[in-house]
């Protein structure tokens, strides 16, 4: 039975971006995990979600708040998350009936955090909520067969977390994570500019810088709009991208250590599978220049970059919801 015929909704609720599907082929929503709320005369109303809300960040009057309801994969604000999920459900459902909602979550979420997300989604209008851990969603999305005894390694590099997991026989063998992910790098770039260049830049500019640098080559300069922290005035500033290489290398080194942590915890029987098959890299941070090559060089195993790293998890949620009985034991 096709997913949309059951009125199901699959959600990749990421720290940076949220993706919504009601089938494996079509993406209904792929925008920033952001919501703009107006609080006036004691009443709260939603002004925008996604990219339209993100555009308001830092530009709003006092009565308007722009909020990211997810921090490092977990709820940062319960009421805001409920409102955000209501908007997503309205975008995703195909009829008037309350839908079943599948949400991919980080493997390290506590039971309290899982319960909060489950409750917020139920209150937002879901008939049933399935919480599916990211390693399984990502594996299904990239097309790995995790049902056999041959171990598969998946590295999900996102905005809030980088998770490295080894899966065999439909279950998690080992897993490790670090919060030094995409958002962490953006904020580190912002702090570098603040302390070393005396300029303030936005997170969007920091993200552009992050994706413009290649640690294996000489980089050009980049012109950015910034705030002069000496006199408070706007300034057009030329940054040398090579100045940020060590910062990115430090973050890549932390990601490498996280992967090694997952490998070191695995039994020796896993080693031949990793040597022959390597690992699959997915998630938005997977698109950072040089990350795949750095990991291959340092780990001495093949790193396979997914063709659609931003969309793998949401596709995987769809596939798991369609064939839940095949995955239920591992989940």
C-alpha cells in the first residue's frame, strides 16, 4: 500500500532544516527549521515558517519572535514545537483525517526528550506518532540493506549532531556522536571573525564561508557584509578563506574521532565488513568540501558520499513507514 493512501507524513525534523514527505518521491517541504510568532495583546499567532521565517531573523519588532524550536536534535521550546508541527501536518496531510506521523530523531535523545516530541506532535493533530532513530532512517534512505549479518556503517553529519553508527541484523551494534556539527562550525566562524577581525557576521554568512573552503587547496578571498565592532557601522569586508582552514580541520578531526569511537566499540567480526564496504556519509554537512576526502585519508577506509545527503533521512522515514514490520524489531 502506498504511503500517501494511508495519509501518513514523514518528517526529518533537523536542527537546521526540516523536510516533509507523504511519499518517497515528492518533497512537500524542505526549508529552515524556523517559525515566526507574533505576540500581541496576549494572543500568539503564526506569521511564517521555514525560509520565510528565517528571513525575519534579526529584523523583527519587539512583538515578533523568530524561534528555532529544535536544538541539537531535541526540543528547545515545547509550545513552539507544537505550533511548528501543526503547520507541518497541515502541509503534509492529504485528507481531512488525522495522519500518522513518522519523525526521525537522533539516537541519543533521552526518554524525556522523546516523550516531549511525541506529546507535542500528538497535540499538533497526529493520530499516531512513530519516532524512528536517525541511523535507521539514514540507512534506509541511502539504500543500505541492514537486515543481514554483514555490518553497515552510516555517518549522518547534520547541523546539530554528527552520528556514526554500525548496524547489523537490523539492530544497532555501536554508535557515537558529537555536537561539533554544522551549527557548531558556523558559530566558531562567527567567533573567529569577532575576535580576530573585529567584525560581526550573520550565521548565514558563516555557513557560506564554511561551504566555500576546501582544506586541500588554496582558497580565494570572499567579500562579506558585516558589522564593524569597533564603531558599530556596516562594512564591506574581504576575508581570506585560508584563515579558516585550521578551524575546519579541527572540526573534521573531531568528526574523525567520533567515527573511530564507534569503530573501536565494535567487535572484531565487524572489521572485515568495514574494510571491504567502508562507510556511507550523509546529511547536510556531508556537502562540506574536503570532508569525504579527509575521512578517507585519515581512516583508511572507503567513504561513500550519498547522492542526495539532504534528503536521505526523510526518504528513509517513508520507506520504514511503508514496511514497518521489516524494521520494527530493530527500532
